[in-house]
């Protein structure tokens, strides 16, 4: 048990003394997850609102497919992106494999169905009444979508926070397309797995504490919103 306590003490020292390697990993994780969440949200929210309020053939089948994609295993997404970006793949000429850009692409595709699914369900259940008000006022489609987003902005913020939470805790896809390269593509989750296998528990614990802190912050936002309701 002593080595566990010692690991926690050493981990806190690394965080307090601003260890360069640890904080580089933390900042890269936050950067990649934030950019992925922003890109996914900017596309999926308007699209999810539009599809939620629009009636079309096979909408029930579309809903089932979308909700299934929300739980797509991250390793599958990573594998697909790795194949596409490999030297023999159709996008190999871009030379993006094992770069932060490839990790952003993988995470964006991973969290896109989640953000869109949450938005789609919200719009389908609560957006139609707002859409009818917009129609009554003579608003066009784009104005009605903007109106729904504005009226449901608090709920959509929760969707974005949930999407970010999924991105920051993901390990499979970024491990495959990033390669966990030191000072280049190492993020919190992949580093925790590596440091644990190496027996470097102080760094693994330090990054684990940071991930828990991020998770606590994210959940606090959700909890605060629920309390306001």
C-alpha cells in the first residue's frame, strides 16, 4: 500500500511543480477534444434541429440508425480513419496519420453522432412548437432553425458539454490514429495506459487526477443546470 500513497504524493508534486511533460499532455488533450467538440457541434446542431422538426419518409429508421451510431466503438472509428489516412489509403498523400490533425478528425467523427443524436431528439420533442411559432410569424427555414437553437440554447449547451466529456475520455481512436508519440500525439487517456504498463504510477495517477477533475467540472455544469430547472 505504501507505493500507492507514494504515487499519489509524487503525482501531486508533478502537478504543483508544473511538470513540462505532464502539462504538455494535458494541454494537447484539451486542445484536441475542444476542437473536435466545436467542429462536431457547429455541424450537428443545425442539422439535428432541421431533421428533428422535419417530417420525412423512414424517419423512424433514421432515428434508430442515428441512436446506434451514438454508441459506435471508438476503435472502429480509429481503424477506419487509420485505413483512410495510411500511405496506401485514399488520403495517404496528405500525410496526416500519427498527427494531432488525424486525432481531431477521428474524435470529431466519433462524437458527431452523439451531439447530433442528442440535438435531434431534443428538437423532435420540443422544437416543433417553436417551429410552429416561427411559421406563424412568417420566418423562413433558416430563421426558424436559429430561433429553435436560441430558445433551446441551455439544453444544447448541456449536449455540447456531454459531447466534450465523451471526447476527452476517449482512448481507442486517438491511440490508433495518433500512435501515442511523445511530445507529439500523447493525450491523457493514452498516456495513462502507457505509464501504467511501464510502472510509472506517479505520472499515471497525476493524469488520472486531472481527468477526474475535468470530469467533475463537466458534471458540475450539468448538475447546476438541472438544479436551475
